[in-house]
C-alpha cells in the first residue's frame, strides 16, 4: 500500500472513530459534567497539562530527540479514546460520564494538539520547513475531528433509532481500526520502526503505566466513587492514538513521528485490560470476604459496594 493510500484511509478511519463517538453523545450529556465539576477539572488538567509534561520528562529521561520526541508529545496531547468507554462498560466505570468527558476532551484537544505539536517541532526538530506544515493543516486536523463528532451527535438527536443501531458496530469498528492501522503502519515501515522500537519501547511502557496510575490516584485523592475512579483511570490510559498516527503520517509525512502512538495503541489495551481484570478480581475478593463475615447478608452487602 502506498503512503498516499494509507493517508487517505487514515482520514476515513479517523472520521469514522469520531463519528462513532458522536453517536454515543447527546448535547444533554454535557450537563452531567456539572455534577462532577472537580472530577472534570482534574481530568482536563491531567489530559491537557500534566500528561504532556510527563511526556516531556520521559523524553529527557530516555534521551529521546527529533521526530520520536515530537511523537511522544503528540501522543500525550491526544484526547481519551472512544475505546475507553468500552472498558468502562466492561469493568464497572461510569459510562455516561466517560462519554461526556471524552467528548469534551475531544473538542478541547482539537484546539490544543496543533499548538503543542508545533511547539514540539520547534523544540525538538527546529522550525525550518517542518513547522509551517502543522500550521497549514491545523484546520484540516480540527475539521476531521470535530465535524464527524457533530454529525454523529446530530444523527443521535434527530434519529435516535438509527444511532442506536449504528452505535455498537461503530464502537467495535473503531477499536478494530485503531489496531489495524497501527499494525499496517508497523508492517509498512518495519525496518525503520524495528530500529526505533529499542529506543522507544521502555518510554512508551512507562508513559502508559504513569497515565493509568495518575488517573486512578487523582480520582482517589478526590474521594470519588468507585465507578468514577475506574473511569478516570481508563480515560487517562486510553488515548486516541489514531489521531497522533494520522498527524505523524498524513501531516508530517514522518513515520518516526507516528511510532510512539503506533506502539502505544497496542500497549494501552494490554494495560487497560490488565487493570480491568485486577479491578474485577478485587471486587470478587471483597464480595467473598463480606459474604463470609456476614452470613445471610451477602447480597445486601455486595449491593452496597
């Protein structure tokens, strides 16, 4: 597959992912965020300030430079992915809150990601001829993110039955597209990527773990209910990697800039699945202890957890 064809497919894939997110949202969903103002504020600060700073620190710690370092910043600047909603659903998170938070993150990051990306290019690569590229296509990047989301929300509002039928298939398709394009990018540029993996692998695993831990710890410090702690962990851990891959390949035309997101798109699912299974195991262990400690009241006690 040629680079041009891959870029065009990335355009379509990213639009599908964003439209799928829009189908899951209602304009009224954003009102739900008002009841969790502190959680929303912390989640946005993590997403838009703390995680890019963590990526900057990891770049320094692992001596990453050039377009690989730019790719780390791009990855950190992407919003939470629609896939986080699936994990929240499977492992006891607050799905409506996750959906609304993902939508808000998507809109805000569409504005901040080009700015952070441009700064990263200037800092790690130097302005030269590369810096204007991201500025020239910033509007295109924002359009591919925001317009499909708005269209999806419009369909959900005007034709809820159609949105309900399309919602689950598009969620599944979105998850598949992320994996497929990550693998496609790796296969196409295997020589370049395999040479770079030794340099980036440890940094990506550390970033993945820190994202997950920060989301959960921040929610715990706020004394949020269990479902919101799980939700914020997934929200911080599951990034919209395909958006960073799109910028690396389609906007910058530099495969190494897409390498961090390509690797992350695979490792994030491993971390999220491991975290979700651990949450379920802890829940089962707690339920068993309650059941054994208070015979005859196990169902009532479990319902309160």
